[in-house]
C-alpha cells in the first residue's frame, strides 16, 4: 500500500506540473488514474512533506504545489565550501 501511495503521489505532482495552476480536487480525481482513497492518502502525504498545500475557495478544495524555500545557510556552505 505504501508503494502505491508513493506512486500516486508522484502522479499527483506530475499532474500539478503539467497543469501549472491550482487544481480542484474533483478534477484531480479525474486526472489521476487511481482509487479516490489512494489519491486522498497521496495528497495527505504530499501535504505532510511540504510539497503541496490545500485551500478552500468557493465551495471547492484546491491543491497546488508548495513553493519550496531555500535554506540560505545550507546553500552557502554547500555551494561555496564555507
């Protein structure tokens, strides 16, 4: 089951990359070929890991990719050998 959720999570991220706009959860259920409960678990996994976030607007839930923050202290030490 965990492997299936991981694969579906990857499909969700791919869908969000291709569409490049917040996606209604109901549309996501149509876009990703997997059972709704597995898609829902994949969304939860991605939210927990900080890859996506969910928001409620006009009676619908939308999912979109989270903009990842860069840890500047880590970047400096890795990039410049500081």
